[in-house]
């Protein structure tokens, strides 16, 4: 049975001895990941250095295209909107303005680069604080309202234009642990992300163990309780696209699910669920401490949610 990570992960682990491990990644490129012993935070503190080469707020305000390229944004208005949400609560730091702090966080999400703006001494606390602030502020961006719009033509004639259709996507995130007793089934965790037909995120689950099937995750994630019984969902299971009304979905009806054989809808679904993959931070190995829960949610849950809400500031998917 599928399990939430909060019921699997333990509070304490015994560290492994440090060793090198070669990991295979995309495009047949190898990289070396170093497993370390239990961290002593004092050993990792660096002396702050003045980096005269780093990009400054003054320069970035004069060059908005640079900001968009660094953060993967469609235009500078997206950045300005995010800044408006959290600017009043961004901590005052010597050597980093609120403007620079937000860019450093967004650049990390998009490029997985820790030092695009700030040095390695300032960045860790800025990153954690920035993600926490965005998580608290961006819940308003869940776009359920787009479900009331007429369906795009790509869904015809499979659906009536007045029906509500939700696209279900799944995100796997790899976990890197340094602890001997870290559960074997948590090398990856899985998220369910629900989208409107226009590519806007309407729901993000918490993390579940990566081995859970897509169908089981639909039942366990809570998405069905957020939808109407007459709503339709589309999802991919083992490279087949299935369609069902919410009221018909249950474990006993799993074998009765209808396969959808529409190349245009399949192509559109792929376009929708791929949007979240532009955030490279979600493709790197996530350290296990990001799975530790606080108030029922872990830092990785917040990170995935923030990436999804940023997508909702992007233009809707255009149909030709």
C-alpha cells in the first residue's frame, strides 16, 4: 500500500562513512556524488567574502531580460509580482537586497545554481527563507477558476465543451541520503499535480513513496475530494492514457477504466505536465533532511508547491 513519507522516515539515522559513488545521469554523462558523514554545521561555515563580480540590484533593474533568463520567467512582470507578494517580509541582510535575494532563489529553482547572485555564505539561509515565504504567500495562485472556461478544441469530440476536465501529472524526485538506516523505499518520492486544460496548477499533493502506482496515488492524494463527482480526469498509467469520471474511480473499478486513444490529447497532456520539469532543482538529488516534517509538511513539499505556483504566473498554453 502506498505510504506518505511522514509515516516512513525516522527521526534519527546513523551516518555512513564518507565514500565516492558514481551515478549515471542523462545523456550518458557520469558525475561523482560524495556521501558524507554526519554534518557538523560549524565545519561548513565559510567566511563571508565580498564578491565584487556578482550581479547587483542596480545592474539587474537596468537589464530585466537578464533577470528573466536567469530565473526562467516569461517576462519581468512575473518577477515583479512575486516580489510584491513577499518584499515586506524579506529579511534585511548586509550584502543582499530583497531584490537580489528573490532572484537568487528563483535562479536556484530554474538552474539549480547556488551562487548565481549571492556567495555561498549568504545563499543557504536566503534560499530556505525565500522558499518558506513564497510557500506562505502563493496559495492564492491555485487556479480553479479556469475549470469553468469552455474546453479547448483539442478535447473535442471526446468531451462536451461544458464539461470539466482535469489533467493529472506525476513528478518523481530523487533523494540522496547519508544515513545507514534511511528507508530503502525513499530513494525517490512521488507527487501528484493536477492541471486545468490550460496548464494551470489546481492541486499539488504532499510527497508519497516513489514506488506507489499512479492510480493508487490518485486515490490517496486527496485530489478526488477537491473535485466534483461529474468532473473528468485524464492520467497516464504505464504509457496508456485513461479517462474516468470522479464518481467512477475506485480500486474495485480499476480494471473498468477506459483508455483514451487520441494522439492530439496525448500530445497536449504531455505539453501540460512537462512544464514543471523546467525547474532543474527538482531533477537534482534532494538531500534527505528536506523530508523532515514540520506541521505536517516537509521542505520538499513546499519547494514543489512553489515551483507549481510560479507556473500559474506564466501564460496559458496556446492552441493553434
